[in-house]
C-alpha cells in the first residue's frame, strides 16, 4: 500500500463526522474477546459493576478451564469476590465460542491478549460490528487503533463505531488458576478514534477508573511506555547491570513481596530507558505531540512501585517472553517506523529491537506494527501527519 491508499482511506473515514456514535452513559452489555488473565480480569470487573458480560474464546481448553473453575476470584485490591461463570439464577459471566452471538447487541467489545490476537480479532470483527458499538483495545500499546481501523476497513466494515486505545488496566494481576491477586496500577492514557468521544471514556471509567483521556490516539500511542520499560527490564540483566532489589546478607532468602518488576530496574537500566524516552519524545514532537510522560511517569505506569502498594510482580519465563514480544512489535517497532517517516535516527530503539529479536529467536522488526503495513509508506512527515489528523477527526 502507498501513501495515496492511506490518504483515500483517511478521507473515507473522515466522512459523516457530524453524527458521532450514540453511546450510553453506562455500558450495560459487554463482550470480552480472549480467555487469558487480562480477559478474566476485565470480565470480573465489568460483572462487578453491573454489566451483562460475555467472554469469547476460540480455544476449547481455555473455555473448558474457565467453565470447570465455576468462577473468577479477585483478591487483594479492587472489587474482591468470586464472579460466577455460566451459572443460572445469579449474575454470571457467560462463555461462548460463537463470535457472532458474542458481539451482537453489545455496546462494547474488549480486545485482549497479545498483539497478534488483537490483529486477528480486528479482522474477524469486520462483518459483525454495527453502528454505535465501541471496540476497546486493552492494552493498546502503540498505533493499535490505527492498525485496527485499517484492518476493519480492509475487512469491509462500514459501521460507525468507536475504537478506544487504552494503555493499561486498573490493576496488576498475578494469576493462580482463575484466582487473580490484584495490586492497584497507576493512571494510564486513553483516547478514541474518532477523537473527542470522551463520553465513551467516561463510561468506561465505571470499569476502568484509572483511565486518563488524551486528545487523540496519536498522543496515546506516543505516550505508550511499554517498550521502553518492559524490554530493557526483562532482557538486560546480569552482574554488569545492577538492579534495584534490596541487598541481602550472604545466605539470606529474598521475600517474595520484594521481588517486584520495579526491582529489576537499576540505575544502568534507567540510563537506557532515558535514552529510549528521549528518542520517543523527539519522534512524537515531529508528529505534533509535545505533551509526553516523564520517565518517572512511565516507570509508575509500566513497572509499578518498588514494593508494597501498587507493585507489579515479576513475570514467569513464558509471560516475560510474551511481554518482550508484544512490547517490541507493539511499541518499539511502531516508534521506529514513525522515526523513518520523520527522518529521525533512533539508534537505541533500533538496537533494542535487534536484541529482542535475538532473544526471541525470530525477526520481530518485519512482524511489528509498522506504519507501512497500514498504508503509510511515505517519507513526507507533513503528509503523514495530515492523514493521521484526518483519521482522528473522522469515522474509523
């Protein structure tokens, strides 16, 4: 696809902007796509706040595990309790493997899971969405709404929907089966495409109270700090890079509550993070985004506190690899692709992408969210900005 194709797409999407999607003040019926930890958390939060909840998964083992458990248990912070699954006579999460029925008539559809699943969901949803519905990408990372909008339109979706890109959930969760131990998370940015439909974000705050609305999805995408925090923390270790964990006397065993995500980030990690942040802010400025989080803001929103309230647990090996993959293809690669359009060198970002690919044993650069995959293959920064601005003003 060339820049003309994206320009035509943006112009088509900008039509009928005088008739924004009609949305309820509160969401009474929602569907969660996915069966992982984030999906379970969202399903329980929505049920806890009075919504009728459907959870869709295409995987029999995933659905079987949820159904056998009978409930999702929330412990720690948040709405503590057991939230029933497929039980009659009481408020209960309904599970299904039928996408069309899951989406029909609901006001909000949440896309969860790793980036590649979010892409798949966007493509298969094209035939099923109707005017007035909103699609919430959680967590969105960078350029999630633009990518989803492009995939939906390529798939033939013409409905007047709203895409919502949010950069995190209200709680860090540690799973043991279908029991989730929660710690409150910091505020995260959120934006709609088309821009300005903040009544939708206000409605979502009933479930996700830590959302902080920003102007548009261009700003929310550049405000994503997952790549610059998670990737260095998870792949850069060893004696040369000292972490922030408590120093213990010889023979002492560290307490589990002190083994937090933030404790993996020491002063040397911060030096790398600051260079990544500086590159991100320079590219963002070229795209007209000048209000950006500080490094401390990014650490709070992506790594949690060092210990105690608001801390994020260290992931296990499989989860860590998945985080590195998603943060690279969904955060670092979009930043690099935007830098190429802007003509700005981002050597630290490029090096980290290469290192992440070596760790994962795969080529992540070409599989990432590259703007050229969404029709933006121009090197004219002004043309790219105009197209994104036009897309933000209009329908998806």
